[in-house]
């Protein structure tokens, strides 16, 4: 994309997100239709679906050559092909929070070109906090540039973890996780991967680790973190594969290695 195309894209991305956020806020007045996907804790509402369709309609009208990968499946079949411009959209990240708390949920959108992150946006709807990043130009919170992340040790760190980590788990050695938790200054769990990644990028968390995320959960967060010098890998230290499910360890420099040394 040319610089002019990127500017147009950014303008539409931000405008549509604020429109979508208003639709979500307005929906608090209405009764939600809630259904289950794979199991009783895997919830989806009519708003998850309608917000995804809202973006797809706008994108198809304005950028017909762009493709969309969305959690609710109304976009394109991407099948591992990262060529061209792809919008990776989570219409509501933190659906359980959206339903139970009307807070701590986000719209998360990463725009990639040939697999390279170009624009990343995470909008914490209830908090009205807009996290935005543009490749090579930095990351911003509500228009204010975020500083580069500095090195920190685990004993000085607050780490975002999902409580499922502390139970015996076949995908991770939970004793290693207990060591990390004990050594840290504290742990937090917000229930929205996108917000947790935005918190690492903005320094509200020092690290975030989770066992399995889908592309729409981390696509925007990766772009934000890249702009502030955050380190992101899978929990086995291998690189994250954009179009696949991955475990994720995102952290400040230094801390990423310290946590990884505990994990592997
Ligand atoms: C979920 C949230 C949650 C994470 C799950 C995700 P959803 O996304 O990000 O924090 O632990 O793995 O699936 O379903 O609410 O968009
Ligand atoms: Ca979901
Ligand atoms: Ca999600
Ligand atoms: Ca979602």
C-alpha cells in the first residue's frame, strides 16, 4: 500500500470502529440473544455477529480487493494464504465480559499486507480507550504516543495470566507456571486477550501469557507490541504463526527471556 492508501485506511478504520463501538454501547439497552458455540462457556451474541457484518459490509464497499478473517466466520476463507491485504477482526473480544460486566471487552482489528502488520487497533469500548499502531510510526493510546518498553525483572513485574494455567494441564508444566506466579509481584486476569496485549504494549501489564489464541485475538496486539519493542513468541519460544492458533507470551524485553527460561 502507498502512504496515501494507508492514510485513507487509517481514517476508515478509526471511524468505523467508533461507529461500531456506539452500536455496542446502545445494545446495553436491549436484550441480548446469547447462544453457545462449542460448549457452555463459549458464548456468542447477536452483537458479535452484527458487528462483524457491519465491518465486512463497509470493507467490501470501500476496499473490494481486501479480504477479511473474522471470528464469527462471515469473512473470507483465508486458508493459510496471507497474500494481499487482510483485515483480521474480532468484533467483540471478551464476549463473556460483554455479557456479564458490560466492561472489559474490545473491538480488535489488525490489518496485514502480505503477512506484515500495517495497522493495529484495539478499542476498549466501555473505557473509551483507543490503542492504535501503524507500522514504523509507533503506537498510541488515545492519540498519545506510547514510549518504548524498558527491561524489567520478573520480581518487579505484574503478569497477566489466565487462571486455567494453575490447574494441571497437558499443554504446560503447571509447576513452572507456579514458579513464575510466585516470583512475580502479582498477577491479573482481565478476560480479553486483546485488552491484555494492549496493556502490555502500554505498560499496564509487564507480561501476558496464555495457552491458546486465535488470529483475531492477537492480530492487532502483535502490531502494537512490535511498535513499542515488546517481545512476542509462543510459550515454547517459537515464533507466532499469524494465521494459526498459538500459545502467546508477550512481555517487556528481558522479562520475556526470564519467563521463557522458567517455561522451557
Ligand atoms: C476470548 C478472550 C479470552 C481468551 C480466550 C478468547 P472471545 O475471546 O480473549 O480472554 O482467554 O481464549 O477466546 O471469544 O471473547 O472473543
Ligand atoms: Ca468467541
Ligand atoms: Ca477473541
Ligand atoms: Ca470474539
